[in-house]
C-alpha cells in the first residue's frame, strides 16, 4: 500500500513538473555553447559523461563552451547543478547540448534547436525494453509500472534522441529492437568511458592502488554483482549477499584481496566483518568503476554488463550465477547464450569457483573470440569520435 501511494504521488509530481518545465523552457533562450552532463541522475562525475566532460574541459577546441555537470554532491572546481533542482531545470532549458547516460525525466521538453546525446551505460546481457519477454501487465521492477508502461517511457525518451552511442554492432541491434532507436541515430563509436581502460598508464594504476590501500604483491579480485529485478522495497533494490567471504579467505589465503562493490541501485547496508578484515574491502557503490577495473587481476560477476568492459583488459573473469535458473527463467532473460558466449565459466557453487581461481583457470581462446566480437572499437579514441560527430567535425 505504501509503495502504491508513493508511486501515485510521484506521477502527480511529474505532471506538475511537466507543465512548469514547458513554460520555463519556452521562456528561456538556448545558449549555443552550453552543455549539460548527467550521469546516473547526478550520482557523480562518472561513466561516459565524465570522459566527454574531461575531454572538452582539457581540449582547446572546446575552450569557449560552458560545461555544467549534474551532481547531487558538489565537487570543488566543477560548475554543477543538483538533479531535479530549479537550477537543473534552468540548465536543461538553456543548454544547447544534453549528454545523458540514463533515461532523462519525462517532463523535460526538448526544443528543436537542442541536441540530445544518449551515451547509455553498457553492452547489454540482460534483455531491455521491448525485448523483455514477460506478461504485458507484469511488473518486473520497483517502478511499479507494467511492461507496456515501461516501454512507453523508453519510447518517449528515444524519440528525443539525436544520437545514441553504441559500443559495437551487437549493441546497435539490441538498441534498435529494445528502444526503437532508428539506425541513423545510432553511432558505433565505442564507449567514451572505456578510453581510460585502453590509455591508462602504469603510474596511474600504481596511484589508484595506493588510493585504495592495496599492498604490493597482492592479487586483486574485483567482485561486482548486480541487482535482481524482483528484489526491492520503497527505497530501492535489495540484494542478499550469497557468498561466504570467510570461506574465500580460507581457500585463497593472504595472497589475495577482494574488492566488493555493489550495484549503485542496491540499498542493502553491507557490513564489514572483522573475520575478513584486510581480505575484503567494501567499496562505495558510487566509486568510479574504471579505477577498480585497472587494479583488478580478475573479475567475479553474475549478470552485470561489467564483464564487457573488463574484457578490454584481457584478464580472467569468473561468473558466479548461483541463481541462474530463477534469473534466466523468471526475470528478463538474456541476449546471449550464457553457456556458450561468455568469456569465462559459469559457477553455481562458490567453492568450485574458488578452486578454479586458485588453479588459475582462464580460457584464453574464449576470451579472444569474445573480444573480437565486442571490444573491437575500444581503441582509446571513442570520446573524440563521439564529439566529432555531435559537433559536426566528422559526419
């Protein structure tokens, strides 16, 4: 009952904001050299909007542009507005360019003179939008919307796109079918956020290890599970940690250290355990994931799209999918055949997985095929390609 009341109140607020923003927008002239960046609704300077922002900030070609980042917490030296604040609405109404990595609020009216670049935030493993095969009235997320209503929300957003970034041909097909994005609006450039993975230097890696307190000689495991669509409450998605880190420590020993970063949508409060202190480091969900990729010697994940990006580094990865039967059969389903197409083995039992890690199991042939299919555009130049297209330097 409480969830339904909150959802109803949210819809009323959205309707009021829509009217207010439309009036504000038509009364506010567009500034030709103003760019508004939004990453995960203001959670930080991260993902592809970060890469685009930093390139424009540091490149003389864009020195005359005003760059505004949407941030829920201010960052010194960065011109910013808080998501959904009046300053945000004003910035959106007056910015010539909108660079989002997530679906924008439905109430934002886009004027014909404005340019909307949707960078999205990953190569999809889980089905999206119209590609999700469920009962049309089934509610599969905490939004409370049926699949039809969720699809309409994505359709309405996609109609505003001028460009949508695609990291590879596979994703282009997914975005076309899932969101109905016309092919001529999809630009296959690679992801700007992944340029860092290609261009990172040994000195930068050493600096990041120092930042996270990683001792020299430790083998670093990055554990990055995702949320489950059917596990949520009024605050967000919940997640039951289905691993025994004490067992991990017993099997792997002091040679290893685990970085555990939950998905940013997960609200469960994970607690440090004194029995695994020094072996497991809990990383804030809003931390820059690229930093964790480059200091990790291997990745453990489940259904998160993180493995597509991590494959750029050509390092071992392990898929701990203890609930795969439920996830594959009852929730969204997959675009890939996970038993054949993944660049690593699926494990339902963590002890078997831990022993595989200890023995250094890594299918280099499967990884090579995977990289050829999904990471062929990730050459460290995606940011420049995207900006050249959006600003008309390379049609």
